[in-house]
């Protein structure tokens, strides 16, 4: 922490930006709403404290490098990177941070919609899925694998166009010389391909296709398909690994009283196969019957998701109010405790305290 300084504004600031509420928190970084002091335009700023580990600093830097390489209409634009800048809080406290200034995605992430509204209509899901697949095709063509595709990392812009964010775990999986095998256990268990969990070398494209299959499942069903793609430990993934698809789907359809098209189930079954080379390629996904069904335009997406967005915002503000109240209550209790201690102290004979107390 840097020494406290007198804040110039009644807002937290970072260079020429006012910082608003935190809109998302990840493992290492925080994403804050921001407004440019000069242009008044909105941004999202991803902030990483310089006091965080070297490993997280390295990932942050790599994320910037990947964003620079990708630059795609369906990936939130990255406008500026600060390797080191002062983040001055409203109370004057300041920290040294690294920061990425990004395009603000006002309609939040896909996770909030699924969490609140359950499974999406297949046409809505297809609209999002097509953007996901087409974007990943371009990202893969640039030699980058995302490795953390999940609903929390898929955002919506003003017009409800979906964009793929959080390239914090991305990696180069091919260059001019050919494929680069990837190692290491990265990502989020539920969306992680089985070959990653067993710590073997993995193919960047195929692990992303697996995650896209799990995302598609979560979109149409409203819950994830399993806890982890481990056929030994997870009985639902065991059904997939043994190609016992009827029993797998029955498990969800009976409990959730839902009826999905055979085509979407067929596509998901193939994408979440435990054998990497059995998963369809992006070209094969694009040729699938379900993929080529109807999609919605921006108006249709607004109609489908706009109502949920209002509820998501109401929940967000309710939660923030509760957090603020809990913080204030804890502060009041602490003050009370300190007052009581001070009173007790003042009752003591001065000989014990050794100090002159002001009343
Ligand atoms: N450009 C953005 N606009 C609006 N919200 C965002 C943006 N980027 C991230 N967020 C929010 O912040 C959360 C965390 O950001 P993310 O980039 O996924 O960081 P992490 O690597 O910490 O998971 C996201 O799930 C999302 O809710
Ligand atoms: Mg994330």
C-alpha cells in the first residue's frame, strides 16, 4: 500500500478514469466499472495489485499479449494497458496496480442469465453458440487457445451481441512450425476436458471444443452436465464416456421436466467425448444440423434476455446493499467495543495506566 493521499474527487480514480463499483472478481484480478474523466465514456478496467504473486503478474501480461494478437469484433476491445499505475481509493488510500482498460459490456455475463432464468430457448442458445464457435475459429486460426471457456467469461454488449472475454489462461498452441502441445492443469473443473485433468499434453483446439460443448449444455439445460469430466469419479460423465447417452439425458430431462431437440443432444454428445480426436472440428460443428437452425437478431435477443437483465440488476443492487449494511453493522459493533474498552480503561486508577487521559 502506498501512503495515504488527499483524494481529488469523491470517487476512486486510476489515471484519467473514475472507478465505480466492482463488476466482477476472478481468482487474481478485479474488474471495475470506469468512466473516462474527459470523454465520460464507459469502460471496464481489470485491475491486478502489484503485490499479487509473480505468477499472476505473468498471466496478466500474457492476457494483454493475447488480446493484442486477437483483436476481434466478438472479443471485448482492449484500449490500454498500464504496467504500473496508481489506483487511488475514495478514502485516499492508494495501491500500485497493473490495469487493462477494456470495452465495457453493459449486459453482463451469460452465467447470470442461466443462473437466474435457467435453460435458454434453443434459438437463443444457438445465436450465442454460433458467435462462440465462429469467434473461436478465428482465435484458433491465430494460434491461440482460450482454455477457460465458460458462461462467466461470455459477455453481452448493449445490443446483446455475445463477446468472448477473459483470455487470462489462454496459450499459443500453434505457430509457423506447427502444433505446440500444451501442459498444465488450467481452467475450471466443470468445463475442463478430461485430458487436462489427467495432466497429459493437450491440444488447444480440442480442449476448447470440449468446453464449448459443456457451455452449450449449460445454455440449453440451465445447469452444468457434471462436476468434472472424470469417468471414474463422476457418474454422469461415466455415462458419456461409455456412450450411454440415453441414460445421461434421461437423468436431466426427468428431473428438470424438459424436452430438448435430438439434434442439440447429438451435437453435445459428440463435443464432450472423452476421446479428443472423436470431438467434431469447428468445420464439422458448423455443418451440423442443429447449428444451422434459426437464430435471433438483436431485437429478438433483447426480447429474450432484456427482462432477465432487469432482475439480474435488481439482485446485484440488493446484494450490494446487504453487503454495505453488514459492513456498517460490523463497523458500528467494533466502535461500540472500542468505546466500552475505553470506558473500562478510564475507570482504572491512573497509576495502572501510566497516561493522562483526556475526557
Ligand atoms: N469488459 C467487461 N465488461 C463488463 N464486465 C466485465 C468485463 N470483463 C469482465 N467483466 C466481469 O468481470 C468478471 C471477471 O472478469 P474476467 O475477465 O473473467 O476475470 P478473471 O480472470 O478474474 O475471471 C466477469 O465474469 C464479468 O462479470
Ligand atoms: Mg473470468
